[in-house]
């Protein structure tokens, strides 16, 4: 199941929901170790992030980011994080429970037992094109030429790329 989190929950969106006293509040940066296609990468160092959230929320949040990846995520302070990356894209996981790279990268791992925040990106011109094509078929059917091109490769059948909404997709309303 995929749960979409709307921007205001991440401190980005509707500024009218946040009072003017919150402008310029900062949260600490937390660098996350990563592992992937070319091996382990140490956690990056970074600067605190300015966010538009309430003063009460700023005391409970931190900004987590891995070296590889296009974005980080606001999450509760004190959580654990780990990133994965490869030619298909990357994923950042943030959880209240420790994240073991050995478990996360294992083929026998069963997944997180508790809460987790996941932010992923997929690169459509490499091995990530299959996941990108699945998303396009579900969400952007007007761009079906990309999906048809991936299907034409003959690596995965057309049935792997169903069009229309996913009944397992749950998004919180904004």
C-alpha cells in the first residue's frame, strides 16, 4: 500500500495554515548513511534547514537526508535513517527503530515492523523505467507513449503496467 502525504504535513504547502511567527524557524540536519550500486556512502554533513512549521512542531522535527537522492524529509527528531541508491533511483527510509543495512539489503528481509517514512525517486531512463512506466500508467495515462515504449522492449508484459487508479493507493486529502 502507498500512502501519499500532502505537502502541508511536511511543512511546505499552505502558508495560511502557519502563523507568521514561524517564518525562519530551523530544524537540525541529520545525515543518513547509504548503500547501493557502488557501495556504502557515509552520512553527509549539512546545515540546519529553515522550515515553515509551528514553533511547537519545530522542536520535534529534524531534516533527514542521504548523500544520494534528490530530497530529504522532515521527520521526528531522534529517529534513525538509511538511504539506498542505484541506477534506478534511490530511497530514504526514516524510522523510530534502528535500520540495519544488512537487513534492508537482504533478499529475505520482510520489511519494517513499525512506523516508517519512505521517500523514493525513480530514474526513467535506466532500470527505473519500469517503475516509472507503472506510475505513468496509473496516474498519467495521457503519457502512455512512454509506457508503450517500455512494453515494446519485451522485458515485462503489458499486464505489468495496468492503466487506471490503484485500489490499494491511499492518499490523505489536502
